[in-house]
C-alpha cells in the first residue's frame, strides 16, 4: 500500500512538473476566436499519420449562423452534431445561447466552447487522427440548478445521391456506407492513375452505445421534422428510423443522457474513410482503437510542436491569429516520406485538394519553408533535401520533385526548371536550425544548380538570363503576364504565346544574382573564403550588367530586354511594362542607391503599386491591369504574398524601413480580412477589393509568419 501511494505521489509530481513546463507555451497559443476573427480553420492529420492518397483533411465551420458546428472535407461531405435539450431542437449556431469560441487551434486539432441552450456548456474538440480517421470529442456539463435531458445527433452528410448504407454493424455500433467520390476539380482535376480512390467506404460511429440510428433523404429541415415531431401526435417516437440499407443523403446516430445539476458526460463521434479496395474490418478496428484514447497526449504533442516558434509580442489579436494560423497552414500541408523520396514533403493544400497542387514540390512554393523552419527546422530541411536527393547529375533541379520523382516537363528537348530560389531558401532554413551539415550539403547542391543555370539559361553567354522554352510554367508567372504573354486572351500555343525564352529576363537574372549572393554567404559560414569572394564577384558583375542593360532612365525602372539587341522592344511590342519584378532589384541588392530611391518613388505611387492590400503584380496604370481575382495564376494585378515579401525584404535592405512597415501592414490586412470573412488563406489576393475566386489554403501564405517575425524583431 505504501509503495502504491509513493508511486502515485511520484506520478502526480511528474505530471505537475510537465504541466508547469507546458504552461508558458499553452498560454502563448491560447486564443479566444469568435466567428469574425481571422482564424484559419482547416485541419489535417499529423505528418506521421498521413498518407498522400486516400487522405482527408477538414474545414471547420464554427462561424455560420445557418449551420451547426461542422467539419467538411473536399468532395467527401460534412459531419456535425444536432442538439436536442429537453425536447428543444437547436439545429444551427444561430440558435445557440452562447456561440462558439475557439480556445486552441493546432494543425490537426481545434478546441472550442459554446452553450447551445441555457444551463448546458459544451467543450468540443475536433481531432484529425490520421488520413482516414477524424473525431469530435464532446464534454457536456449541466451548469444549471435543474436536470436536463440531453440528446445529441451526430450526422454524416455527403451532399449528393451516391451515399449508400451497406449495413449497420451492431458489433461495432456504427454505419458502414459506400459512395462515389469524383476526381473532377474546377482547377486541375485529380489523376486517378496516381491512386486517388473513387469508390470509397465510410464508417460512422460513436464511442458509447447509441440509442438509435437512421438514414434519410432530404435536408436538415426534413431531419428537424423527424427528430422534433408533433408533441400531440399519436405516432410520436423518440427514435431514428433504423434504416438498414439503401441510398440516402445523410446518416445519423442518437446519443442520450439525463444530466443532474453539476453533472458532466463525454462522448465522441468518429468517421473512418478508405478505398473500397481496402479491408473494411481493418478500418473498423482502426476506428475502434482510437475511440477511447487520451486526447491529452496529442494536445501536448502540439504544445511541443509550438515550443520552437518565436514568441513575438503582437500589436493586435488579429496579428496573433494570423501568425499562429500561418504555422498551422504550413504544417498541415506536410506528408511523411513516400514513393521516390526518403524525406518529408509538402503539397500546396490538403483541403481543398486539386491535382496540380498535390504531390510534388516546386521551388517558389518552397519559399514557405522560410517561415516553417522556425517551427520545425528538421522538417524544413527534409523538404529541401527532396530537391538535393533528386537533383540530376548535371545539376538540374527540375520544375517539380516529390514522391513520383523528378518531373522536368521537357519542351523542344529542353528540360524545365523553376524560379531558382533554392539557395536563398536553404540559407534562411539554416538560420532557424543552425545545422552545419545541412548547410554544407545545401551549398554543394546550390553550387551545382547555379552552374547548370549559367550553362543552360544564358544560351548566348552574355551574362544575363533567359527562361527555357517551356517558359509559361518555368517562369511561374503564367497567366496574363503583360511582358511574356503575347495576347491578352492567351489563345495561341506555347511557342507562339510565351516569349520569355526570347528575352533577357529581368526576373530570372535577379534571381540568379540572389542565388549567388546566398551562396557567397553560405560559403563564408562554411569557412570557404575564396569561394565566398567568387560568388560575390559573380553577383556584382551580373548586377552591373542589369544596370547597363535593363534600367530605363526615362521611367526610372528595370525591365526585361530583347535577347538579340538588348532593346526595350520585341517586334512591335514595348517591353517597358512596369511589373512587380522591377522591385526585386532591391531584394537582390542589384540597384545603386540613387536608382533604389527612384524605385521606391514608383512603388509608393498610389496610381501604380501602392494599393490597399499590397503591391500588385502589375502597375494599376497598365492597360492589362485588373484588381479582380477570378481564377488561379493571374499576374495582371493580383497580390501574391511571397513576391510582396520580397519587396518588403528589399526595402529593409536599403533602409526604407517605414515603407517596408507599410507594405507589411497591407499584407497583414489582406490576409486578416479574408481569414475573418471565410477563414481561408488564398493563392493570391486582390489589391483593391475583398472578393476572391482562386485556389484557397495555399501553403506559401505561411510567409506571413516570417513577415510578422521580421516586423517584431528587436
């Protein structure tokens, strides 16, 4: 007995110490996000429990008055809970006494609190356990002085007519269903041959014995009528319809508990998902294994994950939410090693999911690692090592790398690379992790890559650079590009439409300069002084050529030039179109101070680039300019956060701190306005208005975390 008591004392002491260690982190990440606060609410399984195909992430809606608190997965429907307290049905958030407030939000977990009716307080935890299992954990307390009958109806609704009940498994106490999941997407459909399941199975269950179950056609208004019923009807029953099989629009479970004053009860509902080719019994066992485990362990894993994140002091609550959300965005896009890579990698988005953004890394998306490295430097290093691992022997880093290997999209027998941000990213990742072995390996790989660029993207050997023949994707500025794109409609083929391989391109040349400056700094850190001077010399000599060829004194701006004669004319086209890339001369430290001043003068012109929500990709005076974000990939006005971050970084390098601070404010405003409205990050943003139609939850917006770190550094 004495030993038992001693053991319990030691155990409790250990737990107390652990709680004290976690408290500073817990206090830092604690929030109180209401419906209109700028919180990112998409959740995906932890990297170690994720898989690339057959993966489900979820968008939490705690903010729409017309819905219950719900969790929706792209093309896979929603799950939520309808409440009935003492025969009063509370179907939507708008009917709640106290609406939900999110207390903690992590990459795979959200914890929120609300009161559906007076006297009943709910703490709800949503947790994506794996790519195939998600759960909602409810802690319900009667805070009233009288007893209450509490009934909860967990619902799985797919929103189409393909949901078919196969059976209600009594031994597992849950519905087994099957359905069809379309690969079609508005922007880039999924390629079925890669392994995306079309015929899928769901298992919907609770961790307590259900009172009843049912399957229904119709909508939630019909369901309300079913569970409410006429109080005076002789046919009134307090049971779901117990449907055993057949096509339905949604399925539901029923949980009941009578709560005395001060009494609490907990229950969970869970959804398991898999390809029909997989074993249903395995899915059921997997779901059963997590029905009653301790969520605290996974909560503490998230506190540990946030332990490395710099604890900056925020000026506003909105900044804090955007900062934490940005890390959640990046982490939520990470997958473990699979296929042809032994390192972790990212996708552009976990939810929604579209073909082009799923499965392979691209260097300009990898700029998100500059921020993510401050949460998990080893993981960020691993993502960069995917490129090193698959780099071709001649030094090429291709357009895409990942689990399906190198993809170089050859055109005219020439492979395609991407915007070369490689060594800049690696240098920034090193600053977070301080891993000299990574720095050494990254330097060797970056050296080979720049050598490849010099050999293959300066084909006339004149010291400035041209994009490859598949320039429409290689230059990553691929839609309504005022300089590279021949027609406003882009109706011609690749060779006739994109001229970026026929110009000495300002953007690529500045990127190479930045790579050379980054390699110089890396060499210096590695004690390679001679090589550091070599790279610095190359950067300076290339900068001199930029200033000789690409600066126009009359307009005070940098432009791409004709490859043949270095003029600002290509056939009948004037190449002097002011784009955001002109300001990258500051980021690459290629502009003399007097020219930097003229660039800043143009930047801060409200009729050109100084817009409400950031620096647009094209001057507002240009005839192609449009502030409307109505599709993906547009470069005739939309704001792209990473490119704006480069403008911000360049301004700081030249001492224009006030202007940099104002750019940061515009960027944060763009992000927080959208997070407040729809709780999404976006591929790009309108410089002038608040309505967007483009791919949401894009990983590279994680750069906002690094921006806020830079803004708040002492």
